[in-house]
C-alpha cells in the first residue's frame, strides 16, 4: 500500500471513528434534540440505545488490530445504519443540511473500507484442494 493511500485510510478512518463515536454517545445519552429528531423520523426512542451501542462497538471493531471478519461486519453495519438514516431523512422531507452528516459518514465508511490495509482484510487464500 502506498504512503498516500495509507494516510488517506487513516484520516478517513479517524474521522469515521470520531463521527460514529460522537453520534453514538449522543444517541445513548438520549439528548432532548436527538430524541425529538428520532420521533420526527417516525422511530421509537428506544432505537437510539440500539444504534448508539452498535456505533460504539463498530468503532472499536474498526480500530483494533486484527479480527478482519469483525471489521467487515462493522463496516457493513455502518453502511446499513447510514443508508437507513439517509433514506429516513429523505423520505420524511428533511433538508439537505440535515442529510449532510449521514452522507458524510456513509462516504467515510466506503472510503475507509475500500482503502483498508491488507492486514485488515479477510484473506482470500485458496488451498491446493480447491485448485
């Protein structure tokens, strides 16, 4: 992996981790504004606990070394949560400034996943039996 790609990977991963962790904490705290926003989207308030916890666990999975399968699941979870957030915002007529955060986190998820180093990917080795 080139030095440039490695720098971009770590920058996007750091921003992704910061964004997911900060929004996860806000969701777990059930701040008044967050609770009102979730209700406007048509979701029950208890969803904040589930999504907030998933985000924090996903951040840990993406940042810790090794465990590539767990990283794949975390990236997939981030992708599903952010596409769900985007769809929910758009379906309920939210403005573009309210869609920006979810869009940014979705882009960071895809870029971080795409640029992750080989030691953070699932192995695609084949055995002699499969050849």
